C-alpha cells in the first residue's frame, strides 16, 4: 500500500535533472518542482516524484495543505553525548571571557559521572528535539569521555540512535594527561582505537575525528592530528577534522591531503586553504558551523567566497554544550544567508545534499531513495531564513 | 480551587524585592527565586509566590519538572494584519537589493484584496505561533490598509485578539497619494482618526504610531510625524513612533518631546538622541527590534550603550512581512545578547518588564497579577540565548 502526498506547493528534490525548469538558479540547484506530489511505499521508500497533475492513483492520500517539502536536514556534526550545564559559561563569554576549549573539561567530568541511562535519555531528548526541527539524519561524536571506557560508552549510546558515529577521543587532551600529551595520543591511537574497532572497523564508529587547533592548549597540533588521522584511516575509519576554528592552522590542508570526508569550522582560512579545498572538491567537504560563530562571537567564515572558489560547502549545527548549544539547522541556514553571503538555496543544499555527501549518503528525493522528508509551514523553502528563529519546519512522520 | 505549580528550578518574578538575594546582578534585576513555587487561582490570578519549601497546600498541584518559569513575553511591536508573501523580496535583499520601505505597497495590495475571514485566520495563526514561542501579550498595528475602511477593518480584526491595538494609518504614504502627501496626512489626522475614535478614544485603538523616516520616500518626515502624533494625542490615544530606523532623523527626539510611550527601532542614534531618551526615562521607552537588523542586514543599535546611559530599553519582534517576518522573542533575545551587548538578564527584562511598561502594563509575577507565564525546557532563562534558534519556551496553559 502506497501513500500519495499531495498539496505540496514546492518540492526540493536536490536533483537538478528533476526540477521543473525554472530560470531561477536556486530552484535549478535544488531541483524544485512546484505543485508537486510524492508517492511513498509503506516501508518508507520514495516510489514516484513529479507534478501533482500527473500523480498516479494510490489507496491512501495525505494533503499537506500547500506546504513546502524538503529533504530532511542532515546534521553532520554534533556532540550530543554529554551531561552537565554550561549556560553560565556562555553568559560569561558574552560579556568578554574568551573561548579556548578549556570548558570541555567541565562536560567531561559531568559526562563521566552520569549513568548510562542518564546519557541515553539526554541523547534521545536531543535527537527528538532535532527531529522536531526538521533533522532526519544525525552524526554524533564521542569526545566527552576521554577514557577508553567512557569513549566506548559514548559511542555505544550514540550508535543506538544513528549509524553515523564518530570517534573523537582526540577532542582535547584530558587534564590527567596535560603533562604528557604524547601518552594521550598513544592511548587514542592504540588501546582506544583498538577497542573502537575490535568488532570490525565500523562496528561502533563510522569515522574518526580530531580537534586540530594549535591556538588551543587543550587541542592537537598538526603533527598530533596527522598521527591520529593516519591511525584511524589504517584501522578502516573514514576521516573528519575540526580545523581552523580559532585561528589559522594546518587542519584544513591536512584534511584535504588525507582525503577526509569533511573538515569542519573553516573559520580562519588563507588562500592556500581555499585552494586545497577547491582541489579536493568531490572528496572533502568544508562543513561550516555558523552557530558556533554566533555563540562565541567569532567572525564568520566567508561561505560565499568558498562556493565561488568551487568548494563543496556543507552546513551543520555543531550542537554541543560549549561553543554552540543550538540544534537548529534552520538557524544555521538563516545565519548562512545573513552572515556568510550564501543564497537561501545554497544554504538548504548545504544542509541536505552536501552534508549528506560528507556522511557517504545521497539525500535526493527520487524513486528508490528513503523518504527522509521535512515539511515547512510555508509555501517555500525561502521561509527558513525569512522566518528566522520561528519553528516552522519539522520531520515528516509518515 | 487553586493550583500549586512546583518543580520550578528558577522563577523570574521581575520584582527585585522578591528575589532570593543572589549576588548576581542579572538575578537581582529579574528578582530570581530558585526552587520556587507559585499558586494560581482558577481565574488565572497569581495568589502566592515563593520558595518551594514554604509553599501552601492546595487542592491541585502540577510539577513542571525542574524547568524555568518566566513572565510571558510582551511583544510590544508587531504588524500581524497582512496578507501576501514577500519571501522573494527577502531573498533579493540578502543578495543586495536595499530596503527603502517600498515593498510595503505589495502587502497593502494583498491585504486590501483579502477577505475579513482570510485576515482573521492569518492573524489567529500568527498569534498562536507567538504563544507557542512564549509570547502571552501582543501589540498589533494596522498599516497595510491605508484607506479609511481598510484601516478600520485591520484594527477591528486586531482588537478581536488583543487590547493593545495601534492605529498606523501613517505607515507609508500610499501610492495613490504619492503626488499629494499633505492630502494623505489630512486623511489620517481627519477622517481616519475620527473614525478610529468614533466610539470612544480607545474603543478601537489604544495608540497611534507613525513611520517617521526622512530616509524613505514612502515614510513621513519630522513635521508630518509631529502633525500626526499631536492629532492622535488630542484624540486621546497614546503615542508610539517608528524612529531612526534607516538613518539619523528627528523621530527619537520627537517621541521624547511628545511623551510617546515608546520609540521603536532606534538603530541610528546620535548623542542628542541618547540624551533625550535618558532624560525621558520612566516615560518613553526605546524599543529595539534586532530581528529587523538581522533581516535587513543593517548594523545593530548599541543596546549596551543605551542601558549604560540610563535609557529604558525594551525588545520586541516587529513581526511583519517586509523587514522581519520573525515572531520569535527568544530570537530577539539571542540577538540582543550576541549583537547588542546586553546580558541575558537585561534582554529578558527588556522583553517582559520594559516592553510591558510601554503598553501601560505591569509584568511582574506577584500576588494579584494575572498569571501570564511562560515555561522553558531548561533550568534557567540563560538557555534562551544559549540555545539560539531552538524552540524551548512556550506560553504556559493553566
């Protein structure tokens, strides 16, 4: 039994070949069909996509009342496994206390102290909150455990809700290793990585990630990051990198050189970084996280310049307790448009098609694809940025 | 029968005398009580406020599960009575088309063409959307009618949902009067104002407002604005002013001189404007609308400097189809903290206590006050800015 969805004022397919031929470049990029219809099988696979007046007959119909339908957001960078409250740190930062990554230790202590069930409930609540805002696919990193057992526990809890888990033992050097950083890198690349991959390379984690940031005493420099990423790659994990967040650094070029799926933040780039990203098009995505710049009062990366240079640009939330406790992809889209010079269409594409690619996924709405959809209480995706801050988009429950 | 609300991790009373004596200046401003309880009568009046362990017995109890409770937001500047869609104008502006107020004519045409029931349904949906985001009191302006009949209709429809209606016949000079501005001012101050006040000074509108903006060919200069405001005052209406939005101008000083309850936008101020506002403290509020600066890519007003100068600063949404189609007060609060140097406590105070004052209301949580409350899915009001873009606050239905 198939379900016919009608009353779709505008459908973003992310398939330029499928659009209905509008001259608008944004509509072309998104493969927009106006007055569209969709048929979904009862096991959640798209069976038919097209103009409403050409839709086939089905047993069941549902009228979406003139709303816009988009691919569900793919949030490809989150840190959802944590306990504790750092709102006071945020308030202090807004009145001048700079961010250097040191507050991560607060979350590490609270996360270690939490029970499995407490962490599981926190993660479930955050994933539900994201789904209520249109996110249907989420990547989740470990990184607030920083012991072998606590990192494994974080990954297990994350894996219960998503296939897209990332081992981030190299989030920061924990306090207990501050005087022997090399020993911590050995722990991450040795016993931790062995345990993460013990049941098969991607049994627990799809990717490995590192916070490569010479400007933070807590994070990892280029040589340490290379060691960690090469070990992860050798163990069969895909690579992701936190790079160039707090200042210029080697993260972006290292990610491109090693074929990482994504390098995230990209806040402080020089010309060589942009050239490396452009040359890595099709392999390495630049994932921008403007909620972080908002919540740390940092300058924003120049998304416009990256796109114009030919870089694959994705958007994600970086939902985490320190630098951005926003799980809202619509908010990231609004910031991309207001602050980074991206068009509404580019921002939506970045938060769906490109972020999906950084997780090895295809996020088009096309026959044979899973029906991971979101619906907007408005006739056009333009309203995501136009109605900044207003909760008008949610995952579509079929 | 009274209802006891328990499980309140933090209660913002807006009554400094009622706070539990924290040293934090934000908590003092907000009159914060931690681990609080509230008793509400069955006709919605606050009967008791205090520490949970001192709460009286009541027949009914409701546990809010460790959430924060705040006074419901008072959105003291909105334009909710309109039809039509201007999302494409927003998208064009984000790629460089400047805003000059000319797009208002698009909304005027669509609003005039809509039926009463269409407008009524649009307003109801917007008020419900705001309530779902924590706003319990809303001011609504006319201003997309700009004929006698259409302005009256807008005010009647607005008055069905709020007592706080504002006659904004002087939103812009409509196209049909472009070559005879004086005739339009005569219409506003004569037949329109007579009709608005025919059944008593405030039977249909509580206030009169004018878009005083020499930088827009569509809006009103200082002399025109004075004529309109003086006529409104003589007819018994309170005064509100759109001032200094697009550039320096006479709006702010005029508002202070005439004893307006509020002058709104205040984006471009000189020292004399700030001095006038500080001198008008207790009479005239400066209502900042940062969603407008976000959605028009304008510089933000310096909220910090205004507060430090002794100005009463309120926050509101300016929800309207042109310059800010955001109805989100939490978003305005996040912008106030990120972009205007206000503390989270100052921003919350501005969006409740001070905006209320600009409508002649008292928005403290105290015995005898109406229980207009909002509840946050977090233990502290700090999360309103900390969790930017995430829908965590809603009006509390009792």
